[in-house]
C-alpha cells in the first residue's frame, strides 16, 4: 500500500497519497488560500468530528452536527462529452444528514443570484478560470451550475452561516468559501490519475467489477473507514457517470479536516459495468432534451394512487393522474402533473400546483426519492373520496411505503 501524507490546502487538511498534488492553478493563488481566513470564526485546534454523539459543543460555526456527512461528487459525462477527456469534473460538495438523507435549499436568506459576480467581486479571477475548466454544466452555462450547487447544498452547511463571519467580511464570503473548498477538495482527489495508476482506463469494450474499481480509488485515502468511502453511480446502461467520495468533517467546511467515512449512498453500478471514453455513444437510446416519461404515482403495496394535486386517492377507475417525470437540468428528475410542478413543502408534504416550485427528486429503480430518502408516509389510507396527504420520510404517519412510478 502507498505511503500517505496529510496535505494542507487553503487551510483545510486532506489525506492524500504521497506525491499527490492538491492544487495546480498558480502558486500565487495557493498562497492567498493558505493565508486568508476570510474573517470566519476561529475554530479549536482539535474540533470534534461531525456527527459525533458526544461532540461536547454547540458551536455550529465549527461543528456540523446535523448535515455532517460531506460528499465530494464527481461527474463523468461521456455523451455528450463534457470537460477534458482525461478528467472527471465537479458536480458539487454536498452535506448529507448524519442520520441519512439530505436537506436542500435550507436557508433562503443565504442564497446568491449570480455566482460569477460574487466571485469576481471577491477578486477570485484565477478561481473562476479553474472552475470554468473543471466545474462544467451539461447545458454549457457553467455559472448556472455553480449557483445551483451553492443555493441547494452550501446553504445547508451550518459552518457557512454568514453569522460565523466577522462584521468586516465581504458579503457572500460564505459562498466564496464554498466554491474555494469544493475546488480544493476536488483537486485533492485526482480520480482519473488514480485509476490510470492502477492500470484502469476508459474503454468501449472492457468491463469492470465494483470492488476492482473502488479499490483503485480508496487505496489512496487514509482512515479506518476509507475502504468504504467511495460509491459508484451508473446509468441505465450500466455505464459509469458519477463517483461519490464520503467524508466527515473536523471543524468548519472551509478550513476543516476532511476524514474519509463509510459511504451513506448506495453504489448503483453492477459488476461488469463500463467506463466509456468521453464521446462514446454507448448503448443508450437517443433522448430528446426535455423529453419525459409519463405514468402514475402509486404507493407500493397499497390501494390507490396519487391525483393531480399530489394527494393519495383510493383506487377508482380513471382517478389516477398522469405525471411526467423528466430529467432535471442539474441531475435527478422533476415531476409535474396537469396542476403544475410538484415539490415537497417545508412541512414535508408532496404537492403539485400551478406556479409552484419545481422540486428536486431522484429515482431508484421505479421508486421516487426525495432528499436521499426512498420512504414516504401518511396518517392513513384513503377511503371513498378522501384525499390524504403523503409526506417525504417516515414522520408523516404510521403508513409507510415507497412511491412507485408506473
């Protein structure tokens, strides 16, 4: 096994194989990152690990106690080919809940409206240049993806709360720290290079086992749980599209120590999967932009289905609404009915309404997933003409089920 060293980058500590390079976009920027604390509250020298049962602190500026499992997510877009042919690109840095699942768009007051402008006003021109190379959007509008990632995920990190920064700090310093940290952590995980070192390369014909592929990556990480810190995501043709690295955090998101931890997400690749070269068409059928699948939403194992407002209705001929499930711009899926887009409210209720928000869902097989949680719940099963609200997760009542798209 390779020797490993802890490398300090921008004030944050990452575990790397000996000789790995964390940043490569200019010594001057590295010096700025290493010396500029941005006005964030100073954290203890040895803070508790996120999600610890006995953390002994209530300082949410230096401890992630709720959303404390950090996922560095990397994309491999092969069709259409996005980014350099020898580089995975950034999807985002995501905080998952310690107990499973994830929150999203948590603090509207922290949201920004223009990621590029925020970075330009902070003088981060070199960082922007590097983000344009490694943080790519499928539709070609990279800064839209940057904006989406901070507003959806960065606003859920308690250690990026604007209140954690001194009064003299730049406005939106937390967003700048999110982007810096995401790039730094990504650069410390050179996935393509690690795979190449293990003799693994993209191929139209060669297939791989999950263990073989994962081990080529985890052997470069350090820690008791490093061997289980990676999961692989494949599309419906069993071709690799994403890699997730899982960490817990000591200290703040910006300037903290990222410790590999057991993956909370499931690997969707099956043994015998493909890692296709960028530009390969693979075996996927053509799919028109904006095209979606149409069907019904049904509580698995129970009578009835959802009607157009998102409520659960008892099984009656012709009562099931038709929903369209289509690919979302930044990953996952969107759902809409004749009433309009569907979302989950702050109270956790699934609803569809005209001029409503468009929720961010994913699919696991035929099951609809929200916030990483496959389970849904309700207080009761509907009878006669009752309309019963369903909730994401298990807090909505004793009736629990998966929501299937049929």
